C-alpha cells in the first residue's frame, strides 16, 4: 500500500471513529429543546469542554420580507439591534423617547415635501430638512454610544456580530459560562425594548456600505444585476442592502413596523452551545425570553418565480478582473433532490480534486479559480445552482464558459466514477463533523436546522440523504436543470473605459453584516 493510500485509510478510520461520537443518538442525550408558550424555540446543547458558551439567534426573516419601496429594511434593523434598549444606551429614556418622536414627525414632513411630484417648494424643503436635523441633534443629546456592545465586551464577550441575507437575520457572540444570565437578559431585552436611536446616522453607514460593496465593486454590481435578471417576479431580485432610493427614504418608523411584524417569538429560534447545564439554563432562558409578547406567525407569502424559457444575459464592461457566472433555476432546500445538488456541488467544487479545479485551473490553466454551488442568492425559496470562474490573463470569459459547459455535459452524458461517489459521501460526513467542532458552529447548525425543518436532527439526516444519492440521480438532475433555456449568464469583461478597479471576491458573498 502506498504512503498516500495509508494516509487515506487512516483518515477513513479516524472519520469512522469520530462519526460514532457525532451521531444523532449521542447528541440527543445532550440537547434540550423547549418551545415556550409565546412560540419561541430554545435549544441547549451541553458541551463542557471549556467554561464558555456561544449562542445563535435566528430570525426567520430576511430581505425577501422587505416591503416594496423599502428594500434594505431587514438589514437596517439588524444594525439597529445593536443600538441598545430603553435602559441601555440612554441617559434619560423618557426625554429621549419624546425627542425621537419629534424626529419622526419632522422627517415625515420633510419626506412629504421632498417627494411631491408637483408643486414642491424648495425653500420650504430646506426649512423642513433643517428642522429634521435639529430634532436629530436634540435626540442625540441623550445617547450613550455603543453601550450595548461595551457591556458585552466588558463581560468577556467575543466575536459579537450579525448578518442579514435574503432568507434570515442572525445574531451571535460568545461569553464565559458564568455570564449566561446576563446574556439571556441582554439578548431578550434588545428584542423586547428596541430603540431606533441614531437611526439616520446608521442609515448613512448602510448607504456607505452599499457604495463600497456594490456601487464601487464590479462583482457587487454584476451580482445585483444578475439576480434582477434571473428573478423577474420573486423578491430574490431585490438586493439585501437595498436600492439607494429606498435607503434615502425609509424611516425609523418603518424599521419599527418591520420589527413588530417579523421579530415575533414564533418566528425566532435561539440555540446555546457550551458549558451550560440545561437544568440550570432552561429556567433562565424561559424567564427572560418568555417575556417577549405572543404574536401570530407573520405571512411570508412571496410571488412564485415563473419558469424561465430563454437564456438571459448580463454583461458589464469594467476595469476589473474578468468573471464568468451562470445560474440555473432549481427548487428550494426542501426538494426531494436537494441532496443530489449537494453531491454535484462537492463533485464540481470541493478542493483540488474537484472537476472544475482540475479542468480549468490545473489542466487547461485558463482560470485562477472555478466552482459550482447551490444557494444563489438564498435557499429558502426556489433559487439558483451557479457556476463561476475567474479567467487568467490572456484567456477569455468565453473560454471558461466553454470549459464549464464541457464539464456540465460530462455530468449529463457520463456516470461519475465509483471513487468520486465514495469521496462525495465521505466528505459529507467529514464536513458534518467539522461543522460541529466548536460551540459557534454547533449553535449555528442547530438553530438553522430547527428553523428550516422544525427538527435539529435533520442536520444528521442530510448526510444520510447524500449517502443514498446514486450515479443515476446525478445524471438525471443534471439533464433536468442544466439546460440553456433555464440559464442566466453574468459576465464582467475587462474594458479600459469601464468602472473603477476593485478587488475580486467569490460570487457566493451575499448579504450584510454588522
């Protein structure tokens, strides 16, 4: 047996040993699930490896739920969730609350005049704008900046962050285990008594974020236009960060309405993983999170995207590295063939042995990187399976497109090898284990699967489903989905007269972060 074969055999033996300790039965002994009377679901996983814990709060609402004319609102509220409460971040909340009400009244008057189609009075508009900004200055007198974050850091908190994408909004950080009650208070309090303080200042931050990530970034611009071309009806065609005109228009009152609609206990899952004993932790979490008032589950009905019947194409000419991107419509994550798409992703993109890497990067040497993946721009609703490649200097987007299509044709015409199928299934088990390696990853996975399937155990069943994927499944799905009339293409072509040069990032980078 060769040295490489010995290493592979040792890896498989190690993987088998680890898998025994990472199965559903072993986790069932350590995981407690409780749905509170108000509808919020709590998961606690005891993991006494170190005196710390991580949490992951998942709100099942993202930019898909943004109201028409107010895109970016889900992401905007994510920012506001760090601004404190009626007790944290203020020197005098009663006075501040009254001042914030005046800000909203002044802003509403300003917007009414600004957005008049006929008869706008420019002199009056300037007066109204000044009154609004004066009201902001008055409200800011009561603000204690960043107090919420400072409290967490002073108590040993690490990796405090959040993100918003098309499907969801999430919050997370880690703390020492003796700060569990403080965390439960802080995390529940910011969803019990949020305050829209410094809203318009923070809105300017989001506007700059859009300019940086989209308007000044060729890949950001391509993705925005690509999504708009691929999704004509479904809200996936709207950017998570929001359109600029909406960012310059929506109000703190709008953000409060979004919160009141979607940040309800029945739409939230909180997972905690680490050195926490359920018998002690559960009563604390029930005490604090049980304070959130009961509301009906929000209506998240979205317009279905009609079948695509012709290729769509977006071409940007930029002073930037060229990029080729294409996407094919596929069903949502609950589809019976979801595991088949996962298998195709692994086959085409996982590491230096993947088909796209070997063909485009190693053998043909026409691309610096190439991959294929599901989940563009989200997974909750029918979405895209995408392929992309960055051509090397001297090579064109058409060359990499042809090479990608050659690999897709192989999927459609030839069965994959036994070794390839075996490695797909082996890596699925390895990726599961890696995803559970730390408290943060574990809490994230538990909250996500509990939200998406109503049962965290589906995290393990996904591996079982991949284990049942056959060669015939891969050929069948490839022939069903990867057809020209179901394809949207996005291209960046290098042009001296194009936009500003920008660093490149993989197309999978979506959504916002605090």
